[in-house]
C-alpha cells in the first residue's frame, strides 16, 4: 500500500506487538484521542496457481488487495488528520468557495513555518486530493499585491521563528 500511495509512503512505519490508542494534547489543553484504524486485506488465489508457482497471479492478487486496502484506509487516515488539524486550529473553511491565493495564504498563516540556517522558509508539504490538486494547478501566478502579502507573512513567520530560538534554554 505504501508503494502505491505517495502520502502513505511518506509515513514512517513501525513494527509493534500492539497498536495503542494515541492521545495528542493540543496547545489549548484539549486531548484528541486516536484509536487504531482497522483495515482488512483479503485476496484469493486458485490452488492450481499456487501449485504451479504462478507468481504473476500472486502479484496481481497482492496488487488488488493493496488497492482495496487503500480505498479503506486512506479516507480514515485523512479523517484523522482533519481531526488533529481542526483541534490545533490549522483548518480553513472555504465555505464552498473555489481555491484562491487568499485561501492558501490563510492556511499558511495558521501553520508553523520553520527556516533553514540561511533564513529560507521550509514550507510544509501540501497534501491535496485530486480535485483540490487540479484547482491548485489552475491557480494563476500571484499578483504583485498577493506576492507582497506572501512576503510579509514569511517575514513575520521568520521573526517568530527566530524569536522562539532565542528564548530556548539549554540544560
């Protein structure tokens, strides 16, 4: 499944005897609980294919099982991400509006942005569904005014980042 889906493929996998219930404490103090997600993968092989060692049929069965697993798992995965981002306050409700530069800017305003040693922003990865990705691809280049708003936001985030680094205490 991870090889077929770039988002799932970018998530670190960990082998565990059991899958615990995860609790994330938000800056507000709210605790968001995440229960394990159950996904069942089934596949069928004919006995003759097994006996004859037909690895092509095995590969096809595993491939179909992975597709089915992704159809089950990824909606639950994105629902969980949505719960966490809502609890943190990093969501933007477009209220049915089409994607615009202003909506993107609003999203980045609510997101922590880190900076490298040269002061360049390290922007978070955008994970978009097919429809939103198509809308993103169709966005025109930013106008001068929009670029100015972007640059001001990056400058403000850089100051916040630098201020937070100056106040760290070493133990």
